[in-house]
C-alpha cells in the first residue's frame, strides 16, 4: 500500500499559508506544505537516485539514475522547511541556497537546479 497523497487543493492552500508568513503558520500547515511540494517533486522527477530530505517533515527519492537499496544513499540533498518552501516556490535559487549553506548536497547527482521551482 502506498503513502497517502496530499490532494492538490489542500497542498496548494498549505503552501500559500506557509509562504505568506512561515512563522505564523501552524506546524501542521508547514508540514503539509513541505510534504506536498516533495510529493510534486517526486511526481515531476521520478526515480530513486537522489534523496531529498526536509527534516522533520519528510523525504523523497527522485531523479532517474542508479538507485540504492540499503544504508545512506550516495546522493542526498537536505535543507530545513523554510529553505525547501522557498526553493520549491522559486523565491530562492539553487545556487544561492548552496552558496549560503542553506542547502546541503552530497553526491554527483545531488543537483535539483533543473527541477526547482516545482511546477
């Protein structure tokens, strides 16, 4: 059985609320926004060669290529929830996130620049 999907109308509303005033949005709203955008990323860039982590709210595997089955994946991208929302909605550029150490990426394939903002 697969994971429950967040409906587009619920996810879109959560993103609007969380990006409007991140600190005022409830934890549940921020979690829904993060998870929905991760869900969209996985839909748009299917695969399992890169793991994108946004603790504590979620993680997805995406982007075609060689996958992994055990242990720490070779290609990992990790960031906090605020950074992910900004990156996924286009208010933060991939290069700027890396340059300011808001995004941590390891591995040759750990590059989301072609996949953000999420559509």
